[in-house]
């Protein structure tokens, strides 16, 4: 994610047409056209619109995809990098993880959004301008939505780290394992894969 983010706040205003104005962030999201090149999410009731990540950000996501590719081919799973909307079960809020691992038959809500409870794993890549959302808020959102595994790749930390969160219950992950970048990290079931995080060792993200 990046620092150039806009937070839309809903304020009551006189009606200018016969159509009712959106009353919630979700209604505003639904009323928006698709915005090519922009990421649109609802985080803690805020409609957040931000550009897609830069080259370094994309490089990390691609390296994760390449590392998982043998598993994707073996299991016939899908891997998506920063371009798939996920609907959080319950509040119906949309989010866009930096990486999504899903079965080919993952349930959907409409044509546009994958259901969070049907995913296998999501990953977030921490950027300098979105550290609180990436490190603190979004893991809670994913746990609440029943995503079994969340991977947090943090090149901003000193030293850089990679954290896997699992075993979600009552809106939080009960198991957390963190390693410094360069170590091996086991991604628990339903992923069941040991990731060599040295693939991220020479990557840096910029604001």
C-alpha cells in the first residue's frame, strides 16, 4: 500500500436528485464505478482509496507468488496479487489484500468479490504510509472474516520481518509466528507450506 491515500467521510447534505444518497461506506463503495489503477477498501468504517503499490511492492508480491507456484499447481489453487476484492463475511466490507490464495471454487458475493471465509490465505506487504492499517487493523478484519491464515511481510520493520497469523477465533488470530527476513517460516494448514523468506531479503518499499 502507499501513503497517498484518501479517506472519504460521509456527511449529510441536501438531496440534489431523486436518488437517495449513500448512507454508509458500503453503499458508497457499491455506488462507485470501478477505478482502474486504484485500490478501494473499507477499513474500520473508512472508505480508503489509494494507488496500487510501486515496483518494489509488486516485486515482493510476485516473489511470493513464484514461491507458492508449485503448491498452486499441485492443489489447483488460484493466486491473485493485489487485484481482487474480498468481501468480509458479516459486515460485508470490501478489502483488497496484496496477495490472495484461494481454491478455484472459492464462493463469491456477486461477480466481483470473493468471500473471506472461503479463502486459504491472504498476505499484506507493509508500506511506510500504511503501517497501522497493515500491521494492526487489517489482520483483525481478516480474523473476523474467518480467513484461516494471514501473512504479514514487513520490509519497513528494522530488522525486516515476516509474520504468519493463524487459528482465528472471535475476531483475532490466536497463533502468531514471526521471523526475521531470511529465515524459513512454516505456513500452517490449510496452506501447509514452508516459505524461505530469504526471497524478500533485498526488497524495500518506498512511501
